[in-house]
């Protein structure tokens, strides 16, 4: 059975103090959240330790925004699986379009990070999606299928979440039409050996479009950027109707 996974990606926002302030304003909203919904906060590395202590005993799960493929080494600015698991991290975003666009991530490095995450018991959230140029050129399907073929080599699909994030909809205010997102996510599912992998939609998800998104039969959750930074707004998303 497919799991419902609702994750916030804070990107490079919030100090430790701001993260705790968010937590205090958010956890009370979870009393009404159905038990079967998994709720994850993927936060900057500097706030992981503090949030881990303060989230203990709550419904929330802790996620990181990246992981290196080696356990240790001369990789300035990177963070390893053992460093994350020591802090109680359970999930990690891998291959986000911003990592691919600004920091040189390739399908090869994404694949290595996915396998490293799983090696240490972390559940990776693999991000795939097309640019505006690729969509306009009718290349959405071939691009995403190509990403999956390379990214998922030797990856355990029993411990995996996929997020379809059309790059043209991230932080732009342009949301992919819910039915179109459902269609692409259905296409992604057809490429998998495990049909029960949860597949999220991400890209300008907001409180006012979450109900329509989650009404789609192929969509198992959302990966939320900006709208996850405000407690009441993110609470409305995780408590979608």
C-alpha cells in the first residue's frame, strides 16, 4: 500500500531560533492530522540537531537536504550519512533541481548519493523534473524517463520516495495543473519495479491548491518549498481535505 508523505523543504532558510519558533507554532496543528500521513521537515544542516531534540515524541520526522556518497573524507562543505543518522535524521532529499542547476549535480552523483543514503538506513527523496524549455519542446517524458534510468541504478525501490518537481514551477508561482501532474506521476510509476513507491508532487504547492493536488489518484504527497516556512500555512497543507 502506498504511503502518504508530506514534506517541507526549507532550503537555506531559518536559524536555529527561527526553527524552534516554527516548531512551537506548528506541532499543535498536528492533533487533527490523520495517523497515516507521514510529515517530514527537511531543514538546513545547522538546525538538524536542535530540531531533533525538540521534535522527539512528536508526529514529525526529520529530513536533511543532501548527503555525500562517502562516509568520510576531504569533501569540504559536504555531510555524510553517519553524520545525519547520529542526529536522528530519517529522510534526505537527493537530486533537487537547485543542486543540479547551481552545484553541478549529475545523474551519476545523484545515483551515488541515493545508494549512500540507503546504505545508512536513510530514505531518500529523489527529485526529478523538466525545465520550461524541455516542456515546451515536448521532451518532458523522455527527459524524466532518462533521469530515472540513470538515477535508480542499483537503488532499492523498497526504501525510496520520488518527487516530481517541474523546474518551471519551483518558486515561480506557476503550478503544474493537477491533472497534468497526475499524468506525469503515473508515467513515473510505470518506470518503477515497485509500484508502491510514494510519488510526491512539488512546485508552488500552496494551501489554496493542496486539496486539488491530493485529490489526484497517482499523487501520494507533496514536497513543499516556500509554503512550508509558515506554520499555519504548512499545517493547512498537511491537513488537506
